[in-house]
C-alpha cells in the first residue's frame, strides 16, 4: 500500500530528498512548487519504504491503509495530482539538492568565518539559521533577535489551534536553537532596544525575517466600526499573541461574516463554530476559550468575490470543514462539477448536495459576493454586498465582520520598502536600492517581508535557502563588511539595556512548562501569554538549575 500525504503537509520537502524512487512532487526545483497546496506521493511509483514518513517534521505522511482521518480522500487527492501532472522524467532522478550538512561534508580545512544576525524567530528565520549552521564549508555564528518573550512566529501565532500536527514543526526549530554557534535574545526589539547599525557593527550580515504584521483593508464605509476587525487580529488573539490578549471580540450575535475565502478565512470560520469541548483539547489561549464558550454565533458566512472555481482556500482546508461535528457546510450558489473538474470543485459539489441537519451550526460559503458597506452607528449591525456579476445588493445581518483578504508587510527603518508588494526591495534576498539596483552591503531578507504573504510554512525553507545562498556568494567574493565588535560585546550591551531579556535556555524552560501544564490538562500545551509570567518561569528554572 503506498504512503499518502495528508492535510497537515508543511511543504518543506524534507521527504523529497530521502525518497529512493522520486515519487514525491512537486519538488522545490519544479515550477509548480511555489504555488502548490501540498506535496503528493505518486501511488504508482511509491515502493512503501516509509522513508518519507520517518523524516516528515509534522507527521503528515501515513500509510495508505492507516486509520488517519480522510485517508481515502487523500489517496484520491494524491493520485489525482499525478493524473493531471504526468511525470516526464524517469523515476529515481532526484531533483532536490542534498541537505546542507551532506552537500558540504567534504570541506574540512579552515572554512571562512561568518557571523550573521537574524531578526525574527518564525519559520524563515529558523530555516535560515539552520542553513547557515548545518553547513560544513563555513564557520557560522548566528544571533537571533525576537521582540516577544517566546519564539515561533507564524507557527505559534498563526497556525490554528486545532491543527496541532502542523505546529510540531517547532521540533525542527528547537534542534536548530541547540546547535553550536546559535545565540538567542528574546524580548529584544531591533530598532528599539538596539539599533540596526549596532547589530550590523557586530555581524557580517543581518537577515530580516520579521514576517508580515499588517493586514490589507477592504476600503469600504464602516470598516472601522467596533465589531469589524482583521482576521489577523482574531487569529493572534485566540493563539495567545501577547500584544493581542486584551482585544475584545463581540460574539453575542448569531451571525458573523468573514470576507475572503482563503485558508485564514476558513480557520476563523471553523474556530467560531467549533465545539468548545474539542477546542479544550488544543493549545488555544485560555482567554479565548472562555469567550468562545459563551459565544452565541450559530452561522458564519464566508464571502468570496469571484466564483467557486476561484476559491482561494486549499483543498485540504476545505475538506476539514466537512467533518466538523454539528456543523453544516452550505454552498451558495450550489456548485455542479464533472469528474474532470478539480478536486476542490468536486468537493464543493458534494457539500452542495448535503442536506442540512436541523439545529446544526452553519458555515455558508457564498461566492460572487463583493462587500460594499459595513452597516451600523455605534457598532457593526450588518454588511451590504453586491453580486459580482449582476450588481444586485444584499444586506446580511451580523454583529461581527472579519476581513481575511491578506496580510501585508510593514516598512523597516533603514530599508527600502515597496508599498505595492508590501515587501523590502530585494533581489534573491539581497536588499537593493530601488533606484540603482545596487545591493545594500550586509543586508538581506527572508520570508514574507521578502516575497509577500504567500505560501505555507515549508515554502519559507527554500526562500531562506535562496537568501543564505546570496549571502554566502557575497561572502566568497569579499562583499560583506567585517564586524567591528564581537558577539560577546553585543550580548553585554543587550544585557545592560534589557535586563529582562531571555536566552535560548529560558525559551526551552518556558516550552517545558507549557508542555507540562498541557499534559496535566490533556492538551498539547498551555500557552504563556504575557511577558511577566514568561520571565517568572525562566527565572525559576534558572534558580532551580533546570534551564538549558
């Protein structure tokens, strides 16, 4: 029985390198990789060796005869990909580069020294750190700065709490943080506690991997009324982001509207109607769980401007909606799809044919609906939409509007910013002057601030690899400035200015505490959501000699 890739695929393609028969696609070397929903295993080529499952960082690969949820659907989804994308190359021809530690293993004599600072601690930051520290052809030191007391970025604060398998990719980041040459400064903000110039003076290069902390707006009347929020804020709130703990979301109405139909839109819709007892078994923030337990929301309308064939969500995320207990999925207007249509359209047709169960909550996937105005005086009372084709206007009564139309990067002091793409101006990760194209020596970007808010967790791996490749090319030809000070000098400066700053050992102590509390409650972890509590846990671990 062939193995199969399932919903929580992170796309980091670790599995591709170990497959002896080249049956996992698309690979990072193939054009389709940058826009694929997930990776797929060819059932006609797979030899059932299980090597891919052994290395998958999020346990997304299972035997085809396993009892994993929806495994039969995923077998069909994997096979369908290869029916639509037949392989031209013969099986067995690897196209993915070897891991850095293997590819550079032959270099043993006097490798060049390079000290790199990384701003941010999300996937692209850790993938860049791993690419630097795993190589044998350089002697790398990495200093990572995170302004929050805990690390993780998108993995901790973006992935939905009921997708806990996806969050297990943090094990990979934990291994990187234990490597020789890695230094962590948490609770330290570059630009506030230390300047970018000060960081640059102690490193050959700085990689900015700070993500996209802004959101796109609808540009309609009433958008700023109480009760109208970005989905980014709602996601950060229920995931326990320290800066969003005190946000208020009014869940007293029976209906909410989510504008947009990508994966984030489906995440927030799912959380709003999920059984609270099921959420209690996740790592959702306790304050959010309390509010959701008192929620009156019975229906979430998810709006898409275009037709069903353009739905922005991935097929696995759409599939997850159909198995929510006590929740009906309504497609408006209903969809018809033939056997040659995409798996996504065929799934929407299946939902269209389902008969609603009286008393169930509802997620309504409404297509060809363009938001025109948020209605209300003191707070949200409804949303006016128009049919994208006919212009016919409809008023939806609701008490909550969440816009899920995209994240956007924010400008970074001292770096050129493109307001259209919401990214730092760069070429293959090198920061460049937009007027001349000349590179800014020692300045690099990775992740969403480099390419925009696209892709999934694993996409950041190859984005980071490209950036590190540019950095090392510049190192080899002598284009990186030599540091004026040592890493120790900078660490002393950080301790003086930020006595509450925490280290990698402190982060691991907080992680252990969260997991311990989680096991006692039958959950993956109980999240620490404020800096003072995080500092107390780290301090206690230091005193007891447990940190490390």
